[in-house]
C-alpha cells in the first residue's frame, strides 16, 4: 500500500526526533565517567592534558603528534611499542574502532581543546596490522563514515 503524504510527513518527523534525541544524549555525556579533575569543559569528550597527550573521558590517552609516514607494519608496531611519552611507556597501536571513535569525536565537535589533527592514514591493530583512514561524508540526514585501507600510514599511539 503506498504511503500517504501525511504518513510520509509523520515518518520524517519521527526520524528527525530520533536524530535530535541521539545528539542530546551525546551532549549530556551518556555513559561517560565523572570528571573529578575538572579537565573536560562542557560537552567535550577529549581534553589536552599536556606533555603531547590528550585524554578521553573514558581514560584512553592519545599522543597528539603522529609519527612520520611508515611503509611497513613491523616498523609501525615497533615505533608504538618503543614510545615513551609523559611518564608512560605502555603505548600501543589503536584498534580500528578506537580510531573510528576518535574520528567521530572530532566530527561531532566534541574534541574539546585537544590539538590533535586527524589527517591521512594511520596504523591500527585488530589481530592484523593495517593502515587506513576513516573518511567522513556529510549526507542529508546524517554523516557516513567509510574506512579506506592504505599501504602506509602514521602511528598515532594510544594507551592503555
């Protein structure tokens, strides 16, 4: 049965309400830990904690300055594992999902004062090592993310 004009309008309104609700929930920090140190301003999910590092509300830390481009997975892995930044020496390659969540934080303007800039491909580890980048496409009614594999990339280490 074909949809009536009124039915189409109601469906469109319902879809927009879902989108708006999701934005409101994200803005309120659903599932985020408390901020005992007061380092996260407003809706920010990422804060510059100095010494070349940014920290997510969930405790994950990112290096701010990525490495030079590396052509081999072994080189990228060795670089991340040998890193010492701040008082930490337990840096590692992020998972593809962790890079995705970082991309979303920047896309949704929730990166706070973190000076990190995502550009190009980065190495990740999900069982296998791979380089690639999340590309953001703005679409009518939302954002679409696509992962494009690459043969080389930078290391943007994360801990713990």
